C-alpha cells in the first residue's frame, strides 16, 4: 500500500475552522486505499516530535518552534508579534530539519500539503530535495495575503510564488481559488485541478433530514453558522432582520463566536428576535441546522468554498449566500440563491423570496437540497485524489 503524507498547520482535536475538518475527512477517506500519515504542528514549543493517533491514523505533531502556537485561538497577539511570527515562518529552519529527516526515513510516494503556516515553505523544499512529489490543496489565500499588512504580504507572495514552482500538482477547493492563484503566476510547473470539499454522510444526518418537517405560513427561523468576524457580514444580516415584519421572520439564531461578538450584540440589542447561541460543538451543528427554515451566509470576502452550504443541504435546509468567491459554484442554482454582498436589503429580499414560496415548492426544495449534497461524497473525493496520485506515482516509478 502506497504511503501518503498529509500535512496541515493543525489537525483535530485542534480545530479553528473548516480547513481542519476538511483535512481530517480527506485523511480518513484516503486511508481506505493508502497508508496515510499526517504531519502537523502541536502545542509544545520545543523538544521532540510527538506521535498520537486519531481514528486510527498516525499523527506526528512537531513542536511549534516559533513565538507562539497558532492553535491557541484564545491568545491575544500584538501586531508586532504577528509580523515576527510570520517572518520566522517564511522558512522555519527547525521544521525543515524535522521534516526532511522524517521524509528521508519514511519515503512517502506523495506529500500532500494543505495550509502550511507553522510548517512553513520548508516542507516544500524538503520534499523537493528528496525528489518526493508534492500535491498542494489551496484552502485559503494565505500564500497571497498571509496577514493584512501589504508590505509583508508583497514580500511573502514573491517568495511563496518562487517556492510554488516545486509543486507537482495543485488542487483548488473551488475554481475561483485556483484561478486567483494561477493568474498571479503561482504553481507554474504544476498540473491543475479542482476538487470540492465534501461533508461526512452518517446515519444521524440522514435521520435529521428524514425527520425534518417543512413549515409553511409561519414566521421563519433563520440560522447563521460561522465565525463572528468583519468579513463574515453578520452585521448586514442583523440589519436585514430588523427590516422584516414579525409575520415573516420569527427568529434569527446566530451560532458562532469571534472578535465581533459584543459589537453584534449591541447592534441587535433592540431586537428580541435575534438570539446569540455561541459556538457549537461539531456534533451539534447538523441538529441545529435541521431546526432552521433557512441558512444565510452573508460573507463579504471571497470565501474559498463554504462548507456550511453543503452541511445545511445535507439536512434539507435551503441556503441563500452572498455572491462571492467559490459560493456560486456549490449552490444549487447560483442565479436564484445568491445575493449581492454588503447589502441588508438584498438579504431581506432573499428571505422574503423563500417565505413567499408555496408549501409544495418548499417541500421540493428540501428534496433538492439533500440530493445536491450527495454529490459531495467520499467516493468522489477518493476517486479524484487517486487519479492525481497515481499519475505522480507512475512518473516517479
């Protein structure tokens, strides 16, 4: 069985966002056909690599070897610390030594990198020097704009672009994210592919879908699921709710946490229909989504994918989302279910649009949501990745 090494900044139980969940799903799906190991960054500052196992997959956690660990989301970090962390992370020599030693010892046939902050560009160089092909999945824009300081990002972008010539194959989780990178000259020598993220299918989700009753002629319950940051556009959603009559909109449930929490709570203060539920445990998300009439994704930035869309579809709950990034690629009908970003009026219109559908149309939409979610499955993920790996393995052999 061929050895594949998957590399990502963090790995469960350390989860900051969808990238960690998607990487875990990828590792577990590939483990059916390959000997998969994962290399990531742990919460210990120095010392040796720590090994553990998650769902039967061996995980190697490197010390973070920098000013702080990016997995510590509760830590307050100053701008100067962030910049110094990033400078050290361009090419972290200690990580390079650990990774190269490990690769030389285990000789995987492919190294598949995801997000690399914490591992640094060193992982690409180590594999390249040992003539091990690297596949890279673009899950965010951190190669282009690692932090919102343009002078630093400009320098980093030039360096990461040069290193990206070492990559054999590049995968975008949407056409949008792949096009954005290649248009800037990244991954000159790589074969280029789009493989959408998937969500896990399990009996619990199927039961929630089967039990979901579509409500009609009642005020809508709407859900937001995600981080509470400026670029997520939740303030536009709150303004939209305020504009809608109580006969149309019953409650908005905001699930998530983040730096904008108190600001958003102040904005919603005069509106008892808006309820903040805090961050949900991963195991609770599907049940909460199933209890909503509608999920709204009001992002104002170029979301690379939007996992929440497929998770909501899985339990039969329709989604309206901003027309940004990779969102239009994964919605059932991008013309019908998108709205312009930065606009409370557009969100109100979308909610009204759903409210005015007939009972039959709403029931049909539930069926369509579930059917659409089924194309984002494990078989698709395994087949698409195996095609890329096998070509590289044949070339190497």
